[in-house]
């Protein structure tokens, strides 16, 4: 491609101009605020999972503004389309972004774009998913622990005879390395203790695809044989529950989730979903913003990232891996409410008031 060198030169010109500005500011004394200004590009993967737009984007933007008041942020959502996300990355580089925070729609497909960013002098922080290619930092939660929390909760909910009926595993999108990470963690707990009746990958983490897969599991096993569902996240859990209801199942088996979506928390209150995994998004957003600002200033991110992670292409990536928490009906208040994620009023809408009273959320 002949376009890339031109774009790279544009970015380098912007960076050189920034360095010249910094030098002049250092000499001028009163103009130092202008030296600490650069553009951060934020690229998120989809709108299928509510957290990206509702939590991650505003939290990252808020923290960037606190850490670097003169910085600006460019934002793009890939709508689960890797080709679109590649174009969005190129556009941000062309517009002079000094650093990128990337949650890859497809971690392998974005590898060449990350290589292009490196050649253009633009460091990339992998956010939530470990992208392939020469990334400069990684921020996420311990995916193995997410799966273990789901598996442990499912065993607890299934009671003393977990092998009496089958478990359906509704895994995440196979293009996401997190999906395999979650699955491995769950299986480390479930293997040898339950029968896995059916296993599915859920393309795009889509509720509709989860509904179709769960309908197939119900047809193959019969609803009476399904003792629990390991749903990788809350969007998948929503599809699972809808499929079970469509099949006429009145007493739902225990169903796991992840992301602590508001609708999922309400389902937990109603008794339709057994648990979710809460990943404090503010901590993740804060770490990503801090890494981006450090890289934009030319500082060492290892002052922030105390752990190293290996990807299929890159070794010893400076990383921040945060700790997730299981949430059931009895722990909603002490986790999500106390952390300010949701208020009681947001959770306990009028039609859920009696269920909230039973759960101890209304006194």
C-alpha cells in the first residue's frame, strides 16, 4: 500500500510539531499547558453489550479529562465489524491521534492495523481484550477467574447432585480471546463434577444467537434434562432465558452471566438469572486512561502496569489485570449499589418492588 507512508508522515509531522511546541513551552514558562495536549483515540467493539457505551466510554473520557485537561478524545464504535474498525483506526491515525485505546472487534484481524499504528509512531493500549500485534499495554480483568466464579456459582446453585442433569455451556464469540479464557476457567471448576450436555459458541455475543443456540439445546436434550446453563455474559443469558420461556419452561435452571448489566441485575432480583460477574469498570477505565496519558507523554507505563502478559505475537506486555466479583441476589447491595454502579431506585422499578422487598433491597 502506498497510502500508509503518507499517513505515517502526517502523524510524524504532528508528533514533531508537538515536540517543538513542548520545547517552546518549556522556554516560555507561562505556556506550559499547551505542551501537555494530544489526542487519544478510543475504539470500542460493538453496541451488543451495553457496558461499552453506558460505562466504559464515559468513564474513560472522564478520567482522561482529569489526567490531561488539554487532551482531546476521538471515539468510534465498530458495530462488531473488524473491517470498519480497521478503517476507524486509520482515520484516527490520519487525524493525528497520539495514542489509541483499542478494544478489538476481532483480535487477529486488527493485528496488521496495530502494526501500522506502530510504524506511524502511535502506541496502542489493548482494552479488555488482548489484541495481537505490537501493543504497548493491556488492561483487563482476570478472565480465568471470571470463568471460575461462574462455574463455582453454578455448582452451588445446582445443589448436592450436580451430575443428575446436564449443563449447557453457552460460550462467547470465538474471535475473542476472552471467550476462551472464560471457558477455560469455568471448565477448571466444572470438569468431573457435571455432565456437559451441549456446548455452543455465540457469534458476536449476540442475544439472538444465544436464543437460537439455546433453542437447539432444548430440542436436543429436552428441558427436563437441563440442570444449569453456563452463559458467558449477560447478553447471552438474556437469550438463554428467552429461549427457555419460549419452550414453556416455568422453573428456570440456574443461569450465570457477566458484566452486571442493569437488565441482568433485575433478572437476578426476579429469580430468572442466578448470578452475574461484576467487573468494576471504573478501575479498568482508570487504568487504561492512565496508560494512554503516560504513553502520550512518553513515560514508562510500567509505573502503572505491574504485571506482564504474553499474546500470540508479543511477549512481556505491561499489563493491569483486575479482580472480578460474583454477584447474586444477596450481594447486589454490597457490590453494585455500594460502588455506585446503580441505585436502588434504578434496580427496583415499580413492577419489581415486591421482589426487591424479598431480596432485602427495600426496607
